[in-house]
C-alpha cells in the first residue's frame, strides 16, 4: 500500500519543479456554507491541473532504459498534458491516446509539449485495452492516469500542502474534499489524511450521472459503466482504479454525486468572487458543498480545485447559461 512516506518522497522529487499552488479563502464563502473553507488552487498548477504532480513523479522514477524507449498514456486531457510536459522536461519520448472529442485546448497543449497524439472514440472503444495494445506493440512504458502507486503518491502532495497550510492557519482540517474520476487524487488525499489528520473525513465528488465510484465503494469491487454524458469531461472515466478503491475501502472514504448545473453555478461563483477560472471537473468538490451534498457546518474544510483547463468560449457559454438559469 501507498504510505504518507511515499507522498513525502514525491514532494521532495517535485520540489522546485511543480508549483506550490496557493490556498484561497473567502469570508463570503465561509458565510454561505457555515464553515471555514480552504481552496487549493490546482488550476494554477503546471499544465493547469494537479495531474502534473503524479505524472512527473512517475516518470522521474523510471529506470534509464524505460526513459529511452519512451512512455505511453491515455487521457481525456489533463493527464495527457501532464505526461507530455513531464516527458519534455525529462527528455523522454511520449505518445498519448486522446478521445476524438477531447477539449481543443487540452489537445493543443499536449501536442505543444512535443507528444505524439493518437485519437480514438471514447464512446465506442475501450481506451485501456487499446492503450495497452499500442504500448506493447511499440515497447513503451504505460503511465496510467490513476491506477499507479507513483501517480497516487504524486497526487497526494496537493493534500499534503493543503493540510500544511490549514494546520498553520486554523489548526488542521475536519473535512477534505476532492473530485474523483479514476481515483488517484482522492486516493492520495486519503493516504495523507489517514496519516496526518486521522479524525478528518475524506469525501470524493463525482458527477451525479456517473455512479461508478459510489457503486465500487458499495460493492467492494471496480464497476464499469458506459461513459457518462456530463460537462465534467475530466471525470468521464468508465471505472475507478483497483488501487484507489483499495485505499478507499481501507480508510472508509465516501463519495457523493453532484449535478452539472450545480457545477456550473460554482464555476461562475469562483470566477466572480475569487477571480479563479476552474474547469467543470475542478469545481465539482466545491459544488457538492455549495449544493448541500456534503454537510460542513462548523467545520474546517479543505477543497482541491483540481484543474482550470477549459476553453474560453465554452467557459463563457457555461457561466452565461448559469446566469440565465
């Protein structure tokens, strides 16, 4: 199992490479939800998302022969960019499998970092099966987006920094909230909280229309479902990883769902009141709090805003529609 020492080792590896992103607070937000809230702005991380932490930690730990041969990853966007940039920084060739409907911003950034991009239909093709086939045929090392110890340890560094800040400012955290797609970010948060804040509740948030995380925790085994239709493209994974699930079950981590309209309202609120541009998946955790899906009254709450990679036109349309609603 991954331990907090693995997360601390990842933090050492990322020191001076990843950004130590700011923690944002708002008296208005605290008043709205009746809690003291700390927002970890991973939308300001390199590549615009927390994913850089896990990708760099995984690639930096590869032996020289695997680095020379190159790496392969599959992703809807943020992990793709993270692997592409990490590979560029470390001098490693990278090939990325991305869905045909990946956001243009994420696709352009991935190519801009020098990676080769292979496209596929996310609604018709099993990306993991296709990805493993391509990696095997080309002799590349597969770097999964979440089901990998080094990736999870790297993602855990976001919560490690968040808890450090909240401890200095408020004596700690009672609740830690992150979005959950494949489970790497939430697993990393769970590992850190279990070791350093054992009384804190850890909660993951997925789109309401996607129940694979909740179903997996309820049944104790990974559940695969069709790709959900949601604005939160970073959470359109058909299942969560086996390793993250093991972490959740051991620690009692829970997951709640949040509707797309609540996510959009939260994106607008963040833009207007904190001046942060956050993508739909990145806003899911705070949306669940603001929509009353997680009870936080009287608590000290840490929330990871996991990313900010949203096309300007799409962002404008979403927040405008939120106003009309």
